[in-house]
């Protein structure tokens, strides 16, 4: 989304509410090879709903992960999500990119619920149908990020001794990752659902081109909080219980009932998002759903999505077309952790100087 400075190879750093994820890729003549991949869980109180509550500890966690993985590259692509990020597909009078660059601030003001001076704005002119161009209109993807949130995450990277060169948005990073690893048929409409610790990103691509995105404040942390409150579990017990691990002294049926109830709530939020998408695109329907994120493997979640939404859902594989050297990685572990890596892989694919995940 936003390129700051620097060039060439970089590291994708996904600073999430439940863990810090790091991915480095090497560009080959054909495809990519995994160079570095690491995950470090963090205390759930350090980042709450995307807001950094304890920068010192988050910086320490980033340094620990970078040191543990022996990362030499200093340039970093990071991303943000949540209510401080606005992404909208808008229609504007037909104009050149240069003209839009001059007027975007004023055009954007009516679509952004923040003071225009408090946000960083970027845009991308989308492929516009001929009938729309003939009517003197064009479609534009508008992105606005609150400056204070962007600076919070930039400062985390800087204080960890790294160089922030690209700031992106979670949903675009996920799209970037999917465009590498999956084929999209012409006209096929695919949703990418990323279930993180505190935010669920829902994006829709039509034929591999952006159509819709929404961030919802719901995720794996909610499961922990409810299990702690209703089943009287510790945080660690709740974390294990929600993944269907047997724990001595814990009422398994009660835990299962809570998890299934929360799964239903989460899928209901997906359904509401898809209904909202259809109000703007009444002739569109979702053909398949790709599910990623640290909570993607919650028991029975993906089957419930398929059943309740009547759309085939599958677990995403961010490494489907990335070479994983068996002499450097435990390949089974990489694939087990793959749902956590979607945003990180998308960020690692970025190169300084490009503006968008296309």
C-alpha cells in the first residue's frame, strides 16, 4: 500500500494480536523458495483489537523472533487491519491517474468517517467495464489508514532495529498470497476469510480482482475469554480446550458446546458480510471460501461454514506453490503452521516500489 524507502528483498512481518509471524522468501527464476519462517506467541493483552497496549514488550518479542530465526535482512513489510483501516470500492468521474492523484484527498473525504487530515490515503484504479467508461465513470479502490495507527506499527518495527519499507493492509496481503498459490477462473468469485486472534478479515475477489473487504472485531481471543468465564479455565487451558485437546479435570462436553456456539456466532458474522456484499453486487454469488488464520483449525469450523453458507470452504495453504527446503525446515511443521502464515507470505511477496498486491 505505502512504500517508504529502500529496495529489493524484504521480510514479511505480521504483527498480530496473538502472535508475531515472520516470513522471508527468495525469488527464483520460476516461483519462490522459503528462506525464513517463524512464529512467536505473545501475551493477549499486548495488542488488543489492533491497538498496541505495551509497545516495549511487543518490540522485545519482534527482536526475539528475528534473533531466533537468524534474520539478516533488515527491510520489512508490515500490515494493519481493523477499524482504523477503511477500504472502499468507489465510482468516480473518468480521469487520468495523475488527475486522481491531485484530487483524491477531496474525492475521498465523503467516504471516510475520519478527519481527512488524520489519515494516509492511497488508491488503485480498478479494471472498469466498457459500459461504465462510456458513461464517464471509473471504479477506484480507496484505502485510508489512520496515521497514528500506522505510526504505532512503524515505530514497533523501528524500535526492534528493523527498517519499515512497506505498509500494507492485511486483506491485500492475503489476496497477494492467494494470487500466487491459487488459480481463479474467469468470473469465479472467491472469498478469503482470515480468522485471527481478535480480527476476522473477509475479502472477496472476482476473477482474481478485488471486489469487497471487511474487518470484524471477532476471533480466537473471544473463544478464550468465554471459555475462561463460563468453564472457569485458565488462559492456557482455554487455548488448549478450544482446539479439542483433552485436559484433566475439564468438562469436555461443556467446552465443546461453548466452542460450537461461538463457531455459529462467527459464521453468522460471515453470513452478514456476504449479505452486505450482495446488496452492493446483487448479481454476484460466492463460489468458494478459503479460510486462513490462527483460528482456522478450530474444531468443526470449516464444515460449519460449508453447511451453513452452502458454499464449499477449505483450509488455505500459503505454501502451496512455494518450495520448502527439507534441509532447512521441518516440512510437516511448516504445513501444520501454514494457516498462521497467510498475511506473512503475502507481505514477503512484496517488493519495494510496487504499490499494490495485484
